[in-house]
């Protein structure tokens, strides 16, 4: 398969835009190399190597691997096991994105054409399955306790994604249910990354729990902000086509707020717009802005960042703790 001309190459560092991750540059490069060795350099790759290579060079910002490494630094020294765990979580994330793009008919991801748009849905689904199979193999090399956290994290993410799909076009979904769903589909992943980093550093239970709580609250803030960007952002900010959640009729916090703060007649109009969002994007965005729904979502995201920062209190002061605070703030600053 020939790579499109605009795809990033292996020397690019997408995490350079996040100051707290720039400090992890050498380790994140090692993580990316490890992923590449696991997929492209596998003896069985053969004629599939070009497909794996395309996947590997389209690296994301590596926030989840960064959380593994920073959580480890907060609790001691990072080891080769931290690098392996960081590779595992990034591979799980990559597999979920491959499957998401099939579900949502995504055409661009991380600034380049998606696998499903280039090779079809079958190839994208099977590639995601293959990546997960390599994750299983790598997880087997960890202690049972660590492997259990990896498995539990993957299960929660999949359950959250499934719950979100089942709630499509449920215009009665309330804020508490929405938070519950994104806690499973997104925040649990951030929490699991932090838990892994702390466990592998031999941290106390208090620090493991503190970092797990931080990851959960930061992850909720991240997803709320992502949903806002789906409405207000552009492809440069998102790395994918914006307004994707509108297109797939998945309720976001802003839409839930709008439905709750309009009269019955207007609510029916809004629901009709949400039923066919591709025809009503501009008007929907205007209503969300006019009724303060976007600002409400941003405020809620900031409140979860505050909770995440509070969760870090039991941890000793140092560069790693400061970096975690900066990452949490980055979660909401993306909308500015």
C-alpha cells in the first residue's frame, strides 16, 4: 500500500505541542519504536508490513503512554516495564480508533486518511483485532496483578463505547447518565494508565488510588472537551473531521444542556435537528452558543480538572506531579 503524501513520518513528534510531554521525548520515542517492532518488525508481518507501517507512522499525542510514565515518576523510577505498559495502552487506544472510524465512517484521523477509507472496513476491523492480539501477548509477560488492570481497563472502555452506541438518539439521556458513559468509555482508560504507572513503580495503595482518581477526573474533563471540539473545533485541532458526534447522533453534554433548557416546542425542533445533524450543523451550533450550553460544558470540564488536581495532593512535589497538573489543564485549554 502506498502512503499518502501528507502522512507524518517516523521522525515527527506530535506530543511536542504538550510541554509536559516534551520532557518525556526520549521515552516516548522508545515507546513508539517498541510498538513499531511489535507490529511492523514481527516475523509474521510479510506483505502486511506496509499496512502496519502506515498505522505506526500516524502516531497520536501519546497522552496515555505519557500518563503511565509520569505516574511512575511520581512514585519512583520508571523501568522497561513502564515502557512496555505505555506501548500496550497506546496500542489499545489505536485499536479502538480503528474500530471507531468504521462505526462512524471516519475519513481522516491524526491528520491523514483512515485505514477504512483507504482499504475498506474489513481491513480496518481486522487490523484493530490484530493490534489487540499483540496487546494480549505483551500483557501475558506482566505479573497477574498488572495484566488484570490492563484487561479491566480494556473491558471498561469497550463497555462504555457499547453503552454510548445503544444510547444514540435517546433524547431523554440526562447529565448523570452521560457522565457515567464517558467515565467508562474514556476516563477509565486514563485512570488505568495512571494506575499501571504507579503499580509498576511499587507505589503505596494510597498513591495508586490518588493517581487513579486523578486519571478518572482528568479523563472526564478530556471527553467533555472533546465533545465541545466536535462542535466548535476544526481538523487541525482534532486530527479528525469535526462535528463527528453530531453526525452520529451521540448526545454530548452541551446538547443535553440545550434540551434541558428549552421549552417543549423548541425541544422538539432541537430533537429534529439532532435527528439529521448534517443538515442543521450551523443552526445547532448557534443554539448551543446562544443558550450557554457550550459554556456550561466548558465549566463542567474545568470543574473536573480541579478535582483531578485535588486528587494529586497525597503525592510529593516534583516535576512529574507538576507535569500531571499541566496535562489536566491541557484537557480543557484545547477549546481556547
